[in-house]
C-alpha cells in the first residue's frame, strides 16, 4: 500500500477508516510505503502505526517505509505505551444499585444538613456567650438586597394573585348570590397560606440562589478557607447575618403581600360585584380572625430559617469546579422550596390539632 | 526537524516596534524581538511590564496601538477572525492558571480541540488524546480523572497535553511554573525541553522562573519599562549593565531557586 499527501491531524479523518475496508491481496507480506507522505504529525504517525499493528495482529509481516525525517515521530508513537483502541466503557449502574446510591446520597445530605444546623447552633451560642457580635452592616445589607429590592416583585405578584382569586371566587359565588364570600375566600387564602408561601418562594428564588452561588464561589476561590485561617468562623460571618436578614425580611414581605393581595381582590370586587371597598374591608375584618393573620405571618420566620440554612448549606457543599456551583445552586432552590412546603403542611396539621 | 538548528534559523515570531497603552498607561514603548524556529524563547521581566500582554498580542487576542507582529509568516495586527482562528490552530497555548475545563475529564479536555477542529473518528480521537497524555508524562490513569482530582503539577501537564493536541508548531506558555513546588517546576522544565527536542516545537514562554531561564531557554529577552532592555542567551542577559536587569537578577539569584548559572 502506498500512502501520500499530508498525514496531519486536520486531514487524517478521511483516511482513518480506509485501511480497514480495503481488500488486502492475499499473501503474508505487506509493504506500507509512506515515503511519499509530504507532511506527517503525531496523529498521522499513530494511524500508520495502528494500521501496521492491526495487520501484524492478523498474521502478516509488515514492512514500513518512511522518510527519514518521519522516523523520529514513529518512534515517539511506538514508545508511548498507548495501546490500540482503549475501550470506551461507561458503566451504567443497574436500577437497584442506582436507587440505592441515590438513597445513600440523600441520607448523607440529610445528615449533613442536620449537622450543619448543629454547627450553626453552636456558633450562635458561642456568639452569645462572648461579646455578642452582630454584624449589623452585613445584616442591613442583606435586608436591603433580599427584602427591599424584592418588594416590587412580591407586591406585584401578590396583587395579581389576589385579582385572580377574586375573579375565580366571584364566578363561583355570584350565581348563588353569595358574592360577598369572595372577601372571606381571598382574605383567608392570602393571609393564612398564599402570602407567606409566595414570598418564601420569591425569596428562595432570588436570594437563596444567590446565597448558594456566593458561598459556593467563595469556597472555590479559597475564601472560606482563608476566613477559617484567620480565625473567623465562616458560619458566623456568612450564615448568621443571612439568617438574621431573612428573619427580618420575610415577615415584612409577607405583610406587604397580605395587603396587596387583599387590595387586588378589592379592585375586582368593585368591578365585578359592585362591592365598595369599605364594605369589602369590613367583611374581611369581621370574618378573618387575628389568629389567621398571625399564623400566616408566624410561618414567615420558619420559612426564613429554612431558606437561609438550606441555601447556605448547599453553598458550602460546592466542590472546586464551576459545574458543582451551578448544581448546588439549583439544589438549594429546589430543596428550600420543598422544605418550605413540607413545613407549611406541618403547620397546617398542627393548627388543626390545636384548633387554631 | 530537530537537526535543523543550523546557522540561520527561520524567524517564526517577529515583533517590531510595538507600542501599547492600556487605560492611558504606556505598557509597550517600542518592543522589538525575534523568536527562531525550534528554539525556546523566554520573556522575562518584572511583574506588570506587559509580558503576558505581548503574548496575547502575538495570539491576536489583543491589538497593539502601533507596530507590527508577524507570527508564522502572517501579520497578526489587524488579522481577520477567520485567519486568526487558523493561526491559533497552529499554536498551542497554556495560560497561567492552566484553565482546564472543570466539567470534563483530562482525556476529554485533551480531546476537545481534536473534536472541534478535526474529523477524527471516536477511537482515533481517544487514541490520539491518550498519546498526548502519555507524551506529557501523565499516567494513563489520569485520563478519566477530573482536573479537581489532580495536583497542580499534573494539571499543568494536562493543560500542556491539551495545548499540543493539534500538533502545533508554536507553543505559548504563560508562567508555566507559577504555583508549582520547585521539584514539579523542574520536572515541567524538563518536559518543555523534551517536547522541544522531540517535536521541534518552537516555545515562547513568559516566565519569572530563574531555573527555567537558566536551564531551558535558548534565548532570553528582558522586558523593562516598555522595551527590551537586554536580549541574547541567559549568560549574555545576566551580564547586562542595565540597572533594571541587575536589580532583578542580583537579588533574585541569591535565592535558592536560582539555578547553577
């Protein structure tokens, strides 16, 4: 066989499969004549080497003819110790072992979260005994970004939720002449359930993701280790201010969402049911108990702790690559929303038990 | 290839009177230097003197204000995107922080330029990648590992394997031994020398590492105050009367890392 042209990495793709498909003449001796090859690089030399080895494997004797300047290349390739066709295996785990592995990982995550909670408690307790060092500046900064800047979003969303609820409610109740019940529906739904849930979801998406990404990136660049090295607890400077900020912010946002949600419903009540705002608000004030309102606002701090802790924890779990920071951020948001809803259901069960 | 180091070697990088300003600050004030084929050329100088910038300019990643830069016979000042791509394909680069793609394994990192720029089949792709990994002295077991699982020295080697994936004629190294311990630094130097001899690679290396300057570089240029203040072999540069060069090497040579000049 005679080879010619340039056997370089950008050209060689075309010749690659050729030798395999060739109908080799019968006989044992094969001459690979590459003396007409103008340019050769390592990939070319490797292809030549591989072809020769393949032929020898099938019991032929191969004579290679090369230009002298290409011999060094072939020597490099031959002595590299790389064997032909490293098998491309990607072991796919079986179903059972996959389930087991996931379960094991999840259990580990849960354990990690619990121990993170414990570490946080210890740090907080230590901050108590020593001179109480609340980092006001940082807390206020987080209140600003997580709360004040989230206010327009939370307000607008809850306003529209109120509008939608009132529309659905009035379509449902008006045929029975019970349009006034829209006030009960919206008031109860917003104040007790939707406002805290909605704000929690907004804050988890806005700030929780940011917390996970910030801490993850800080871990990647070694800032977390630097903090530890100068004797500052990363939990104290990074996690506690964020928890404190969300503890302040989430109840306030919830109250704002309450007000805007009811206001949205009020607008609809006026246009759809011709109910004056005074009448509407009076109905809300009469029918909604203070406990309903307090339960709703009271859930907010619980959600705040869940979001801050879960998201910071996920940030700390990030490894040293960009991929894992992204993955951890996703997990942080999904997990904190999940736990928020679980906590919400839990509160519901408790409130039923105690008849609140 | 290797034997072609004769009396008048071909100039592969010719930099003529390059001026560059960055944010109003003059960085290059008439830099002129030549890099010969098959040689290892080292650019030394204090930090902030524009060494890396010059490397970026040679790769057409930054455009100088005036002057001409010819790389592999092509004018890179005002080069088109298409041509620049083609030129960069003939050059391998290892940046200072190795910059391996963290979501890919070492083998995938090395195979990436091959996959993007050539039409090799999968097995051949894997084999060529394995070849390069072996060539930079990494064990085959390093292939399926992720960069975060490797030590700094191994990561640097992996980055080098990726840089030579397409068999470049010209290899650019930016501070290759920064952040390496002396032993791995020395091993890396030997590797660069080895590749230079083996493949006839021309190497353009930006460095502050004295071991590299003394033991590996064929030619050294010292950049200071925007121009080349001394050039030649390391012996010649170290004997320069320029106060900047003296200050740099006098203090630096007393360090244990300074090699047996």
